[in-house]
């Protein structure tokens, strides 16, 4: 069997640390922003919860159409974690199933009829993981700013020692 676009061990480690952060998002701070131009905490957490689903969609569909995206809402932390868990499950299954030549197939990001870009599936999937890690990093800053103790991501934090 060919290798997945993202090694499953790496995927599992990244998703576990992401889940630990999402579990700590305070529902009552969903509308909080560190700056007027910033995304709200609840929207950032919703984005992070949804992003593993992008991996599954990229591996199973020829494109994602942003024109079909319904926008953001404020969800309780429990819902965000459930959404994340469901998206991680389908992403992991797709990573295990879609390998080899299928990873070289073109994939597109669209907005209606307009193609924003097209890249091989494997490159797009890796980009989605990197994008998720970026937003997870933002989430750590947001949580620190609202005095939520941070869990370990790649090592100890000021709140959790090894």
C-alpha cells in the first residue's frame, strides 16, 4: 500500500493536541476578539474544528466551492469538539484510503465558477494541515489572553509541565 498524504502517526499527534485546545475554549467568550480586526474566538475555534474535514473533502472530491460555505456561528464548546471529532474521523479514513496515484490528481479551490487555484491533492492536503496548525497557534494566543491554561502542544507550557 502507498503512503498517505500525511503520515497517520503525525496526523494523530496533531489532532490530539488540537483537540486538547478546543476542549478548553470557553463558550462564554465566543464573541471575544483580541483586536477589532481579529476573528472572534468562537469563529476561530469553529474554523479549527472544521479544518480536518477539508482534508477528507480534498481527498474524496475534486474541489471545494467557497460560495457554498454558510458562514460562521457561535457554538458551544461541546459542539465544537464533537464537530472536530467527526471531521478527524473522516479525514483519517480518507488519508488511509486515498493513496498512490490518486494523490497526484488535481484538486481545485473554487468560488462559484471561478477557480482560485488547482494543485495536486497531496500538496493541498499538506497545506490544509499546515493551515490548521497555524490557526491552532492563533488559538493558543487567544486562550492565553482570556486566561485559559494552555495544554502541551509540542512540549510543556507555563501551565502544564512534563
